[in-house]
C-alpha cells in the first residue's frame, strides 16, 4: 500500500486520537467509580497492602505467604465484583474499551498491519478517489453487457459486443498486472458508451487492493493544476496527490477550453507520471488525432508512445437505461 507519508500520518493520527480517547474514558470511569463507591477504593487499597505484606513475609521465609495472599485477594475481588455488578459496572471497569481488541487501536499486531488499519486505509482510499458512492454501484459485478449489440459490426470485423468484451478483458488484465506491468489506458468513444463506467470498475478493484486511485473530471484536473500554479512558492496547495497516486483517472479530457498553460500542465503531469511508472487512464470523446489538434504535438507523442488505445462503440447507455 503506497500511501504518501502525509496520508499515512493522517490515518495514524486518527488511530492515536481514538486510542487516547478510550484511555481517557477509562481513567475517568475509574475516577468516577472510586469516588462514588468508596468501598471499591478501600478494597483496592487492601489488596495492594496485602500484596506488599505477603512479599515481606516471603522474604522472611513464610512459605504460605503467597497462598494466604491469594485467599485474601480472591475474597476481596469477589466483594468488589459484587459491588460493581450491583452498580452496573464491569469487573474490568478500569481497562480502556478499544474499538479493535486485536491491536488495541494501535493499528499493528506485532510488525504487521492489523486488519482494522487495512480497512481504514481502504476507506481512506475510497474518500481520496472522490467517487466512493459511484464505485458502490458501478463495478465489474454490475457491468451489463446487454447494452452492446451482438449484430452491429464496428471495427475490424468485431461486433459492438465483441469489442466491449475485448476492452473489459484488457481492463481486467490491467488490474491483474497492475503491480508488475506498468500500463496506461486511453479510452475513446462517444458519450455514454461505457468509458467512465469501466474506469470506475478498474478503480474499485484497485482500491480494494489498497491502491491509491484518484478520479478527476478533466475540468477539475486542470483547476487543481491551476491552483497549484497560483499557490506555487506560497501556501502548500497540496495537489501532490495528482503526481503521487498510483492510478490517476482523467475523465472526459477535451471538454474544457484549452490554452497554452493547460497544455503545458497536461504534458508535465503525464510526463512525470510516465517517468515514475505511475499509471494513468484517460477517457475522452475525442479521437487521438483530435487530441493532437487540441493539445500539442508533445502531448500527443507522449500519449502515443505510452498508452494502450481502446475505442468504445455503442448507443448512449444512459438513454437506454432511462427507456427501460
Ligand atoms: Zn486492529
């Protein structure tokens, strides 16, 4: 799980906060019990005194000291338990009640991440992706191939259905080999033929594996980069996640009005991600030659050299869905 240090620290701060809150609760609970049930305090003092007494006796050769102490302790503990029960408290009233009994809210069992930390990281990644709600309904389990025609031939003798099947398989392969075979995908095709849906499928699978994924509609992507430019040298604009997340999805590239500055921003991000072997998926309604016209020769050549291209076909699924 390659979170950045600041992301990891944010999660661990949350663990510390919860752990400390439970310890504080226990301390306050103990204080309240000792104040409201003075006999409990007396019993605790008596146990402690008897323990010291037994230790002294042992030093002076009394072989029965430990056994005698156990008898006293048991009797006092029973009395204490009874008082606590009558007042609605547990015997372990002074122990913190941690959320995770496996790791006592430290996030680690030995040197291994506890399962609660792993799931906290995944929840964090869902939030980070910015499409948490959508991923719950748009994923490989809900992908419906019925929208694609088995008759209509679209490309190199393939039907719409066969074409989509090929892209779905390539997407599953992308997920499967994500950690071993660095790839970038370029999805092109008309509005509503499943590009965004498929990027969501990929995002969900990878997030479940603990991969940091960020989804940005093209307009937000450029807005974030603009923010960074304005903040440069000033307050930390914290847009580093764009460069550092393991998978960046830029959706609907080309819908924004482009200018030289954005051109250069796009190139810088793509270039840095490719050089750092971090994957990017771009979806767009534009074909690659139109992208060349819209952006620049160097953006085009970076895309051409480093991305796998898939052309989507089909009627607008969103319209079809409404008619059902
Ligand atoms: Zn745990």
